[in-house]
C-alpha cells in the first residue's frame, strides 16, 4: 500500500477546516484544502477563520494553510477527505448532490493505492450503493483492489468548548480490512487524544452516526411529549428531569423546547427512515418522534396566543419580539432553526413581529433596543446573553408575557416582576 505523503480535504466548513488544521499540525504530510466558496478561501488565505473553532483561529494566526478554489490543488494526494453538507430537500429526502459532486471531482485526481474518505453523514449503504459505482465508472480503478473507499462519520459539535477533532473518539470502516487498517493508522496520527475504532464495514460506519443522532432526536421528542402532557397536568417537567437526573445510572437527561433544529439531529432521522423504507421497513417510531419535534414551534406559538387572548391583546396590533433565531444557543447557524419556524407561523397569523439575535445581524443592535416598548416576548434560542441580561431588562420594561421556548430563564424571578411566564413543560 502507498505511503501517505499528501492529504487533501474537500469542503472547508465546521468539519473540514478543523480536520485540515489537525492534519497540518502533525507536519507529517503535505496538506491541501479545497472549497467552492471564494470568500471562505480568501479569508483563510488572509488568516481569517470563517468558523468559530478556536484551534483553527490559533493555527491561522501563525501558519499558512494551503487552500484553493482551484481543483488542481488535489493532484497527487494519497488521501482525499470529503466533508461536504448532506442536507434534506423539501420532501425530507436525503440530498447527496454535494457528496456526489465531490466524489466526481476527486475521481479526476485519484491514483492507485489512494484512500477516499467520506466524513459527511449519510445513511447506511450510500458508499457502496451510490459512491462506489461513480468511482468505478469514472476511473479505471477497482474499489477494494486498487483504491480504498472509507467512511469516518464526523462528530464535530459546533460551539462545544470541550470536545473537538483531537479528543472525540471516531469509528472508521472501509471497503476491506486491509485498507481500513492503513487509513485508521493515518487517522491516529492526528486524532491524538481519542480512540480510532476500526469497524467491520462501510455500512456499520455509516449506521453509527445515524444511530447516534436518531437516538438524540427520539429522546428530545420524548421530553417534548412529556412537556405537553405535564403542561396539561401543571407539573414542572424541567424540575422533574433535573430530579430524575440524580439517578446515577440508566437515565440520560434531554430537555424540552420549542423544537429541534440544526443540520444533524433534525435531518439525520430522515436518512434512516428513507433508506429502511427501500428495504421494506417502516420506522413508525422515528416518524412520530419527528412529528412531535416538528410540532413544537406551533405549540410554542399557541401558548403565546392563548395568553394574549386572556389579556385581550389584539393579535394583529400587538408587536411580538422573537429573541433568538439560531438553532441552538451561542452558535450562529439558523439551519432548520425552530425560531425561523416560529417566525413563519407568527407572520402567517399577521402578527407584527420583531426579532433579535446577537449572532445574526438585524434591525436591532442590542437586546435593550429590541425589547423597548414591547409587551410580548417569545424566546426561541437560549443564548447566554439572554440568560445574563433579560431579567434586568424585563424588570424595567412594558413586557406583559414571556414565552420561554428554551426554558432558559428563572421562572419565579420573572413571575415576581408581575410578568406572565410560560415555559415548555413549565
Ligand atoms: N435540543 C433540544 N433538547 C435537547 C437537546 C437539543 O431541544 O435536550 C435541540 C437544540 O435546541 C437544537 C437541536 O435540538 O435545536 C439540536 O441540538 P444539538 O445539541 O443536538 O446540536 P447539534 O445539532 O449541533 O448536534 C451536534 C451533534 N453532533 C454531531 O452530529 C457530530 C450531536 O450528535 C450531538 O449530540 C450534539 O451536537 C451535542 O451533544 O451537542
């Protein structure tokens, strides 16, 4: 098997860029990065980090990364790591177009003995059923004999201060054990503080990521359903889960909220649902969990409307301010964001809506201005700024109703101000 001298990363987002930096830091390989986004490439060349990852910022401060818009940069690579998005389309169908484009691009530059590693999340079977035929139709190489096709699902957690590409365990599967051993050894040269586990096949590697993220989605759906039930019974679910969490085994807390966003948890279950259906299995439970989570933005708006009606607030004349647009706290990403769904629902009711998110440029430059003169608030994202600053601002405001879609505020503190507080499950 060929010695690994040059490594190319295709797709320099929140997965690809930290991966490229981790490999470059080993100083064992010539490392190159390719992306289609001109601004991103120019930023990186100027030492500007386009994502929040602090290791990338540090590295770019004192080092140059060889990144390019020109695909020729991929030439002579022994390893191609593909880290491009795998979204779903409007019908919740997996969209592999970016992965397939990346594979076709890489096929122009692969040589005998090289490894193609897909890190993007795909459903089980994608590598062998979709990508392998493309590679063998575009090149003279036989996957498994001349070149390796591997899958090492990414586990980057955007905004996480603790877990990163160096210390998160990884699973890797290849077209055969021989190639898998070599590519796993390569991964171990830059994943310095975690295990690189060789699994027996591509399908198992693909399945692990889908199972991890579907596990999270169904558990969030569980507590979201509990939240609706406990609201009806007048039981504080947040306190209940906190109490249940002191069980030292066999309990894993998840938290109710106004919905599930992001391009992992809200998306990955659909991959499995669709792929299993092709094999004749209907994932009823996964589908119900998705319906529950997708219904939480409406549930949150319904809570607000109910309280506005109790105060005889005219729906079409009372301004509502939606705080938080991103899909999770302290991250500047609005993909599949429940807040954006809440915004759509409010607009469909012709309710006047203002928005503020410290991570998204908008009409207001600060929280105080966004709340000034407002009577009703929906919190869609639990940003730290809201937790820190809202109580003081609310105590000097005209706000009458707060619907806390992320249960991020101290309910009793807000109620003591004479403000109606409604959480999700509390
Ligand atoms: N959410 C809840 N309740 C919860 C947890 C999350 O409503 O108890 C919501 C969040 O508000 C958000 C969505 O679900 O809208 C997704 O949140 P997330 O914390 O799962 O964040 P992601 O989408 O960034 O998920 C990533 C995933 N990492 C990878 O795919 C490599 C996921 O596997 C991780 O479990 C997750 O980060 C994490 O633990 O933070």
